[in-house]
C-alpha cells in the first residue's frame, strides 16, 4: 500500500521516465519541490503524500529501494489518465505501482468506461508499460495499485507477455474496481487468481464496481462515506491491516444500488449514461472534480442537462431511478 500510494506524488523532473536510470528515494525527495506542483494537480491526499515521501526518505526499511520509469499522462481525447512508477527493492525484486484516479474529470470518466468498454486506453497503456519495465531480467515481480490502479495492475498481468507473467509473485488491488464478465471467466484470469490480493474499506464504492472473483479482505475504517476510499484512513496495527468480516450498512446500500443499475443496463445504456454524465460535468469547463464543487459551476451543469438529447435524458432519469430503487431496497432489507 505504501508503494502504491507514493505513486500519487508528482515526480516529473525527479524520477526519470527511463527504466535504465534509477534514483534512490532519499535523492528523489531532495529533488522534490511540492510548492512547484500546480494547484490543479494537488489531489485530496497531497499534504499526506508529501509527509509519506519524507518518511520514506528517512526509512531504513526502504533505504535500498530505487525509483525509475515514472510516467504521468492525461489524454482527454482518449479518456485516459495514466501514471505508473517502478521500484527496485533491496532484495532485487521489482514492484510496479499504477496510480489510481487523481481527481481529474478525465480520470473519473475512465472509471465509468470500464463498465462498458472491452479495454480502456489506460488498460492498454498499462500492458505496454509492464512489458517495457521488465523486458530484461529474471527477478520476481509484484504489481499493485490503489483505486483504478488496482484494476490496471490485475489487467496488465493478464495480458502481458507470458515470460513476464511467469515472474509475477503477487498482485495487490486496494479498493480497485473489478472487470467485465468476459475477463473474470477467462482461462488466464483464473490462472493468476491465486496471486491476486484484494483489500477494500468498510464502505467501498470503487472497489465493488463490476465483478471480481478474488474474495476481498475488508479493512476497518473510521472515516465517513467516500473518505474511506483514501488509504490514510485505513486502520493498521504495526505492519498489518485491521480486518473485519463485513461491510458497514451504508456501504452495502450504496454497493447494491450501483451494482443493481449496472446489472440492469445494457452496454449501450451504460455508455449513454457515462457520456451524458460527463458531458454535464465538463460543461463548466473545469478539469478537476474539486473545481466543479463550487456553486458558480452549478448553472452551467443545469443548463447542460437541459441540452441533452431526449433519449439521453431518459437514460439518465432511469439510471437515477434504479439507483434510488435499489438503494432503498438494500437499506430496508
């Protein structure tokens, strides 16, 4: 989880994109200038990530760890938000971390695209990245990621070259969304299933989207609602997560509501819902959800809803009806 979370730090100019140029963590931290990071790129955990980075630079445990191959790309025309970082650990093994959704509207749209697209641009990029990162060598490999990064970690392991897949020891998904049925019923998915380790908080929304054959471990969490998604709210005892055997009631309600809508909608309806939703969200011409959460954005959003095609408005209304209906049924169960 620590290595997956560090991937959220903006390391442009600090860690090379090249896999042949490695930087030790203390050296990377000395180069890092958090004040130079654009305010729009400062996600909700920005301050905590900076503290984590500092702690890692002082840590004996990670003193022999090197960083390489940092990449960060947001492509609006492809609905792709992708970032990854490769580590070489002290024992010589490799760990590849994929960043989750970073708060950009494009990043969140790609999460929704997972529900109806056979392969997103980010998933394709993850495969290429993994194949390039470990094209040489025989050392063991571990993959991981938080949120959408967990999905990328599993997906890239499924479709990378066989020689690299054979070197993969474990794949860690921290509240990452699942997959379409054709993926989880495939032979290759079932072959790597024993290597997949999934963890979710007690109120999990992202991590319960779509199907996942790996039984997740539920981590205790005292945060409220969506804040449970953020790693710094997960409870620990020394070097272990504190686990529980069930979700909180509110999390169960939300999960059943959203999954109910997805199960009842066709791929075409899911696509219409996603395109319509993000056409509305992008109407105020904002790049991040944080910017959208301001009163002056609301008139543009309301105007965008009224401009949707009648058939798209109908799908949106039906989606919200299903969410309300399924949520109510779950709540009173």
